[in-house]
C-alpha cells in the first residue's frame, strides 16, 4: 500500500475541465488539491491529438482563467487569415504542463499524480509502480464526465479487413507512398481537419472520397472573434441569432433564418443538415472542402473490406491500395451512454456544460460557484446543465438552457462582475466596454435586449413541440396509440 493522503479537493482528470476547475479553485481559495490522471502529462486528450490539430475557436478564451493562451496575433496566412490565432495541440500541451509546474506544483498546495488510474473510493494506483494510494478528501471532483473519444484511442464501431489500409488521421503524416485514393470516414470536426490537411498538401480533391453519414450545421469562426475589430460580426451574430429565433414561425423556419443571418453555415447547400455538434469553421475552409465532390451519404460504415466498404444504405468500391482514414470518433459515441448528473451532489462535484460551446468557462464557473455559494440547491440553480447537442433540433434545448443560465447569472451582481473579468468568458467584457457614443454598437445591443426574451419564449414553445413529438413517437412505437 502506498501513501495515505489528506486533501480538501481530490480532482480526477487533468484535461481541460480538471485544469480549468483547479485553476479557479486555486485562485478563489487556499485549499489543498490532489490531481490524479492516467496520462503522463496534463492536457487530457490533447496529448493524443493529431499533429496538425488546432483549436477551432480563438485561443484567447480557451484554457484556464488565470493564464493567457493566445499569442495575441492575427493570422496573416492560411484559411484562418484575418482572424485571431488558434493554438496548436503542442501549444496547448505545453500550456497545461507549464501551468501545472509553475503555478500549481510550485505553490506546494497541489499534488499531482500522473500515470495513475483512479479506482473509486478515494483510491488510485500507479501504472508504473503498482502502488495504491488512498486519499481522505473533503470533496471529490469528477473531471472525466466530458471526456470525448478521439480517433487515436477509440475503437471504431465497424470491422476492418486484414490487409486494408486503415489509420487514424494522426498517422496521415507518416504516409510514404501515394495511395490509389483516400477515403475519409466521418463528417465531424476531425473529418473536416483530415480533408483540409490533404487538400492543403496538394492532394487532388477527386482522389478523396468523404463518407459523411450526416451533414452538420456549422458555426462561423468570424462570429467567435472576441475583439473590437469584430464587434459588429461577433456581437452582431448574437443579435441576429436572437432575432432569427424570436421571429421564426416553425423549427424549420428558425434554421432557415439562422442560416440566412449567417449564424449557421453548411457545407452543401443542396443537403439539409441533420447534425449539430457545434464545430466551428471559416468560410475559406468551407470553400476548400466544397472542392471534394465524392461525398458518400449512405449512413454509417459497418465494414471496410478489401474490395468494398459496406454502409447502412449500400456499398461503395474500394481497394487495398486505398488509405481509409478513421475520423469516426464522435461526440455522439462519447456522450450517448452517459446519464447527466447534478454538478453539485453532496461531496461530489461533476463539472459539465453550463454554457454551450464552452467547457473551459463551464468548469471555471463551477469552481467559482462551489466556493462562493452555500447550498447544493443554489449552486445547481446557477449551474443548470446545458445538454450537449447531437441532432439539429438539439440546438433548441441547448440554446434555451444556456439563455436561462445567462439570465440567472445576470441577476447576481457579484457573479456578473466575476464573469466579465474571466478571460474564458469571451464576450461579456467586449459588450460591456462598448462605447456608448458608438450608435452602431448601441443598435446591436438594443437588438439583443429587444429579442432575448421573445427568443426564450419561442425556444420554450419549440421545446414543448419537440417533447410532444417524442412522446407521440414513444406511444406509437409501444403500440399505446394508433
Ligand atoms: C479535435 C478537438 C478540438 C477541440 N477544440 C475545442 C475548441 O476549440 N474549443 C473548446 O472549447 N473545446 C474544444 N475541444 C473540446 C475540449 O478541448 C475538451 O476536450 C473537452 O471539453 C473535454 O475535456 P475534458 O478535460 O473533459 O476531457 P479529456 O481531455 O479527455 O480529459 C479527461 C482526463 O481524465 C483522465 N481520466 C479519465 N478517467 C480516469 C481515471 N479513471 N483515472 C485517472 N484519470 C482518468 C484522462 O486521462 C484525461 O486526461 C476540442 C476537442 C477535440 C477532440
């Protein structure tokens, strides 16, 4: 048996969520913290990411609250030209490593146990020495709930014949010989990244077959720029979003309006997206991806064989000389089996999404609420769950929950000030520092104010329609209604 430890907070997971939570806890208290992780370094899945990965949002509001990640530059070249820098995977790993060593460990208040598997009941075991440690803690923070599957470590849910060339996109840079063609499997963020990487390296778009079982609504990165130069675009897109929702006559009409107003984008104007995973993209990236014409929409892959790929809706030919690129790890497969829990439940805290698209801000705010509010009831009211989206219509409960949280937070002055000062927040500081003499900016803010409540009411109406439809479908499938 190894050491017996005593701590205020035992945090499982040193990925984005564990680090963002620990950082705010560290700032707000003088508590002692033990962090346990099965990986060798902090940063979670970013340690396993493909070599050409970058954030899809600006670095300036990713990471932890106390430490800047952005290099403060605007990209001058490439498909993100004109917009704020996007950290690479290496930069993110170095950032978390530096944070762990320079801020946490050097304080003496944090103990870090990498390469250790948490087994429950305050016990964890080193994968290197086999020693089991036991921790007597006040609070347990389960920072593993938002863990997402990534191509390099997940198991595909289809079979692959021996002899077929099959690799996660991580291995694309190891290719030494031109294949007969590339088959990219997966239409999400990693599928997009694989296709963009191939195209940027001169691969003929006709050499790429892209299996997209579902098309996705995408977010425009130009709307996520938290700087004054982009005020009209970024803050304007919030106004446009609320207007589109408030004015919609039906759920379909809402998506049409969101697209018309530039809030949502799609890759193919002839195909109505049915998925929404909140992936963010630039318009030049979309133009590149539209060069690929061999799009396969036959549902999910069930087998990659030597001469054909079998899909739910048919099959397509392939050969052993083709490279099949696995980009099929998905949010859906990461979250589908997970039952959401309250963030605060006695001595267990489970950080989850409380603001859509922003896991880092969500984790930081959970830590702030933990130390500044008394009862679990009050804490959970402020940290109501925002359900992760998968289908297009999941945009509705997600946006509704996010707007309700935002409203609750705005009623609490101290919390409002904290949110504004948090670098992970992104937009509140930009909005609140708008020059009152600038009429164009004031008009945008007025549109937000005029449309927020009507948008909430419309989302509530659409949400009831969705729940009614779900109930009807359940009754029909159980034969209790004909
Ligand atoms: C390609 C890609 C791009 C992304 N881009 C963005 C972006 O631009 N903006 C954004 O906000 N988000 C982005 N994300 C998501 C974000 O980075 C986080 O990955 C996500 O919120 C999950 O973080 P996490 O800390 O919960 O999970 P992880 O990174 O998976 O960390 C969980 C940690 O828990 C540890 N762990 C789990 N179980 C145990 C156990 N039993 N014992 C010990 N340790 C354990 C794991 O080793 C791991 O280190 C992106 C994700 C991907 C895949």
